[in-house]
C-alpha cells in the first residue's frame, strides 16, 4: 500500500491542478460572454448582406456578372481557409476541426490559408501547401485581421488560380455545442428559390452595377470575420466546459486519495497499537 507521504504528495499535486483548471475555467467564462454577444450581434447583419448581394445579382446583366459570381470551371484547384485556436485545453474542438481537414477531399490541387497555430501545425504535418499563416490570438479578433486574408482570396480567385474558395471553421451554437462547418465563400451562388423570393419593386441607388462590387467585397470580409468571431466564441465555450470537467475530475480524485490516506493512516495506527499491546503482554 502506498505510503502516507506519497499519498499526501499526490493530493497536493492534484489540488494544484484543480486550482489551475478552475482559474482557466473562470477566465474562459469571462471571455465567453463578450464573445457570444459579439458573434450573435453580427449574425443578422451578415445575413442581410447575403440576401442583399443575391438580390443585386438578379438585377445585373448576366453577361456582366461580377468575378465573385463567375464560376471557374476550367481550373482544377481550390483554396481552403482553416480557422483554429492558437492554444489547446479546449476539449475536442481542435480534434474535430482537424478531422474535417483530413476528410476534406478534392480531386485537384488545394492551397491552404491557416488562422491559428493548431491549424498551421496540423496542415503542415499533412504536407499540404500553405500559402499563408496567421495567428488567431487570445483576444476578440479585430476586424483588421480580415484584410490580409481577403487580399489573398482576391489574388487567388480573381487571378484565376483556384476555382473555389472555402472556409473551415467552428460554428458557435451555444455554450455546450460547437460544430465544425465547411462553407463556400466563392463563387457566390444563388438558388432558384432565392430568385423567386426576390422583390421586383426594390430600388437601388445609384445603380446595381455600381453597388455590386463594393457590396460583394464587404460581404466577403464580413463572412470571414463572422467565422473568426464564432471560432473565438466556440474556443472559449469549449475551454470553459473542458476546464470545468477537469476541475471536477481533480476534486473527485482528491476525495478518493483522502479516503485512501485516512484508511492507510488508520491501518498504521491500528498496527502500532497492536504492537504496543503485544509487547505489554509479553512483558
């Protein structure tokens, strides 16, 4: 049976771990509220941009479509943007994201843009071609983070190097549910149902052809930024739950070690009393 000194050392070490995980849980919880509010607040704006962009597309001359809406069917290459945290200790979030990278299939060539050190290491470990890597950071992503990513997207899509641009990130649903999701950024597609739903009485000023380029550029930036916000909120939520589970497990282990310690101590005291009693009888 383990010695009392060894058990005490294990209890102290486990107690220190529980304090650390509890602190990390509280930090993640404090960041989650702001992250969740920011991500939820921008969702209606991005949704409106999406519907407005597709409504404008219905009014523009089909022979003069913006390049963001033109399919590149003769190009056998894609660009994939992968967004992940910089740090771990966030449960299965990173594992699920990397699993999607492993399952990502493309018959042609794939270029990668990684945001976050976890994604960079995973993609580099798979010997994929990374054209750029950006840190994700430990605070709420500023809007300026989007500009270099959007510039690379323009370079590869408008430069006809890739036929499609996709983004792989984590969608924030609630504090307990975060899912990896793959979305197509470019080309901007429109379904038949959306065409029917378009209102023919909507007026645009100055005109559709002047509005569409800037609107689509802003739409692209906002979709990327929304993915960053939801990834940040997902990271904090997942870390909060993971650290809470780790804290609970550490406390359970301390309770078990305390029982073992008390049992061992009682056994040692009993043996000493028996030795004393036996010595008195011999005497």
